[in-house]
């Protein structure tokens, strides 16, 4: 019997957006309004995360901080396919999801800096923010823990007889967790309206997906339970939106769960404490140069004459102003009173 052996990191097969699913001309184009909205929404996430990184370096943000830079097309594209009432839940790389759901940048940044006006009153930090009003059910720090919770949201929707869908995000590392497969099984067994979105950014906490997963085609992970899956170019907001619409309609129409594997890439380390020395600068620069999700939209807007360079620079200025205002607010807001230690312990 042949026995498979682990390859050295330099020889391990690595799947980057270079070999993402080929969408080509089959990807539906966005309208001018949709492209402009996608550009602005992705740019807001990018500039917000850049500012959060700066504040962390200045010591104004403590604890863990996982940035979403490079992955913006995933959450923005999926959000374009939702309707009011649908729910979003994710892991700890969550600031982009919050902003895409429409949460106030001031409240998000204030939570990052541990201030009273933060979404969790300054007591949750980067990984633990919620807004039921915006349909965002967290940020969760335990790897994979959000997957059974997102499945539970789908169960509640079916129990109540509404047509809402749960978008449950997880990473490539979480895709190897046992509770994920228990959730797949239950969701299929009960035909729950849930879309599982695996954000495969190619690396877990310092480890290439090829060194951590025996099978690197993560969209197949539901096969044992009869859960269908699709692999998507997660750097192209058009491809994400198109796949998201189909998957959400599948779940909303009563056909049960479905998996979308988004091939994406994070430019920064796993967290702010990660120097990311396990990959080359050339690899990161190649993705930035050839596959950046925001630059793709920028070039498309100009090529189609949907916008001028001047118009896009003005949008960037407006976004920077929003982010700077959020940072100013978050660094001058008051800290929680010590008595807050004893509140919100139980619901």
C-alpha cells in the first residue's frame, strides 16, 4: 500500500488566485451603480483595516486583531446577494463583515479601542462584536465555533417558517474542525437554509492549506453528507455575487445547505503578531499586482467610462474621511466604567 508523505513547504502544492476557477466571459457584468457601490464598499473595508493596523501599532488597540485586507470581494459580493432578514455570522477576521453589513465604522473602531460606544460596550474587542439590527451575529474567537451557531440560525428560520437564509463564514483552517462536519450533517438532515462560505485565503495560522489539509478542494467537504459545493474566484466581486445569488436561492427555496469555497488571499499576517515569514514577498506582490479585488473594479470602471480617475480619487477621499473620523471618535471616547465588568454576563 502506498503511503502519502508530507511535502516540504517549498514543494507543497499551493492554490492561489492564480489557479482559481476560470470564470472568464461567463461572469455576469455589474451595472455602473453596482460596480461603483462595490468599489466604495471594498475601499471602506481596506482603508478601515489599514487604519486599524496603524492604531494597533500605536498601542491604541490591544489583544488580537485580524485584518481582512485582500479578501474584501468575498463579503461585499455576498452582501450584494442578500435581502433584509438574512443573517451573517463569521470567525475572528470579522471587521469587513461588520462594515459590509452596514454597521457604523465609529462603533466598530470604538470597540477595537475598548471604548464605551463600541458595539459591545468596549468589552468584546476585535473578535466579539454583534448587531442583531444589522443581521450580524458575531465575530467568534474559537476556530469553527460559529459554524454550529450559524446552523442554529438557519434552524430558527426554518422553525419560524420565514424565508431568511444564514450566511455562515469560516476559514480554511476551520474547515478541518469536527463541529463543522456535525453541522453539515444536521443542516442536510433537516434541509436547513444555510450557505457555508469557506474563505480559503491559502494559509491558516502560519501554515499553507496544502500542509494542513489532505484534500485542498474544500468545496467537496460536504460530499459525505450530500451537501453540494462550488469553488469561486473570491478575488472577483462579480464572480462572488453571481455564485452567492445562486447559492442563496438554493437555500431559500428549501433545497437545504450549500458550500461556497472562495479562493482568496490575505495580504497581511494571520494576526498583527504574525510576521508572515512562511511565504515570500514575491508571492504577496504578485497577488496584489495581478488579482487585487479593488484594483480590478477600478480598472473596469475606467475602461467602461463608468467613472474617471478624478471621480474614484474623490470616493477614496470620502472613504478616508469616514475612517479618520471613526479613528478620532474611537480614540477620544470614554472607556467603560469598571462596574461594566458585572453587566451583560447573562442574557
